C-alpha cells in the first residue's frame, strides 16, 4: 500500500487537468462579469449619445410644435437601440439663462415609452455649470434616464439608473418657442 501511495505522489500525469478544473469556475465567473460590465458601459454610452442627439435635433428648429418635439423624442428610441423599451425617459427643456449658474425653464416635455407629459415646471429654476452661457441667452437641455438591468444578473436583480444630460444653444434663432 505504501508503494502505491509513493507511486501516486511521484506521478505528474493529470496535474494540469486537476488545476484547470479548480480554476475553471473562477475563470468562468470573470468572463461573465466582464461581459456584464462591458454591456453596462455600452448602455451608458448610448444614454450619453441619446442626450446629445435630442438636444442637438431640438436646437436645429427655429420654432417647434408638440408633434415635432414628439418626433424628436421618438427618434431617441432609435439611438438607444438595442436598449429600448419603457425604461428610457427622455426630457427636453428650453432654459433662459438668468445668471452664471442658474436658468429658468421656458418649456419642458418628458417622454417615457410613448407617453409624453409635462417635464420640469415652467418658470422653475435649474442650476447650470458655472459660466456655461451668457445671461439672457437660451439653452436646450436634453436629458436621458435609463434603468439598466444586466442580462445576466449573477444572482441579483438590481437595476442601475444611468443618466446623462447635454446642453445646446439654439442654432437658427435665439429661442425655440413650443406651440401646440
């Protein structure tokens, strides 16, 4: 019996297979985690691009109707693809800069899925980054919020709120009035 144990201790065959079997679960978890993290980064980038796109498209109008604004916000679903669905909230607002760090809301609309509602309250105050625009000028604020839930939760159902905003100056006129 002792001879058999000594022979097994000296034998190196199969050691690599045993080491691989021990390391495999950890390697698999790392692979899945890297996929989930890269998917979240990709989704966060889509949120940023969508916020910029809705602000940019809105800033290209001289005046805007409700249907035109609904079309701009509906285009955001195409930008967010393949991360579409009712978990995306898009808000577009026109702001009047009142000081180097504050602005007043002129109009604001929010869209979640296909439902459009009033966004920020008219005449409410919004804090701006310092010296973003000159007092008395107008800005378009595009905001996007997305509730991200990983495809592979690894035992968790936690959702992450991804948010970004983008400011743009109107391009064709000083202000962009919104009519019915």
